[in-house]
C-alpha cells in the first residue's frame, strides 16, 4: 500500500476532507428558526455571576442563547443555589450547560496536575469518580438543569445510553468541552456518534480547519471561541 492508496480512499470512500478546506465552502446547516449562529458565554460560576450576566446582556441589548457554567463543578453549589441557577435560566430562556463535578486535579491523584500528565486531559479517573459524577448529574437534573459539559468520551457514551433508555430525561443535552481536545472531522464525527449535541473544537483553529470539520458528516453545532483568555492563547477572531 502506498500513500496514494490512502489518499484515494479518503477522497473516494470517506466523507472526510484530506486537507484543510481553503475554499471555505458554505454550510447549509442552521439552528432552529434558521439562524446561522448563536451567542454563548462561558465562565459563569455562581448565581450572582449569572444574575450580573443577565443584567449586562439586557443593558447592552444582546441576546445570549447559551451559558457555559459551573466549569469548576456543580458540586460547589448547594441544592438551593442549583435550583436558583436553573430558575434564572428558565426565566430568561437561557440554555445552561454545567459541569457536574470537578474531577481530575481535585481528587487524591496527582498525574493530571503535573507538566506531562496534563496532556492526559480531564477524563474521569476510576469508577468512584464516575459514581460521584453520575450522582451530581442526577442532582443537577433534580434542580431543573438539562445541559451538561462533558470532557470524557466514555462518560458521554454512557450518558447518551441512559438518555436513550429513559433513565435520564430525553431533553438533556450534552456539549463536549474544548478540554477534550478535538480538532478534526474524525473526532467530531466520533463525538456525534457517541451522543454529543454540540462540541467545542480546539480554540485556535483557522477557518479552513473549521470548514474541514463540516465536510466529514459532522452535523452538530460547533462551539467556536471568539475571544480567548490569555492562558489559552489570547486568540481573537472577531474580524472573521
């Protein structure tokens, strides 16, 4: 087999683009209602954060559709706070996506917080951690939350199976975090097949890279960073 055979296979037998799509083909996919895009804000960690975000959005007449919240873990909020968080989201028609539990780096394992161990990602470590994670998922559901930020592909697969089997509500949504580290159509299609309702590609991807993801049969929304904090590269793409 030569590389020509591989190229021929990708070009003729797979849905994926062999190289980046510098021709930037348009996607005909739209959100409900026909919108090309929606606005998502991340980093909302407390009830007061959410209240202030709502006030600021109203002041500036900006429609916020989705909020990525409690990335440090819903564990840090008590039941009453979780219910208040969900109530504010429902009142203002916000889709809230929460991380059920702070995981790697917060238990007694230390690999994740080392310089080399960090590249292993924020996947769950051990079945007790998975058990705690599932308990927090249920606590969030009981509080009225229906959106979850997922960093572990195995847990995504299992959560989706529970959703399909009716163990958790059908209207629960799963967003795969940027911390899962996916940046190709191959990875995007995998996440879609595992049950992701959207995913956040790597934050510093170019437009041709993003266009290539759309050529691989990835039909779920892409959550694209417009503005990055300094610690993640300080990438700005408003001009695009």
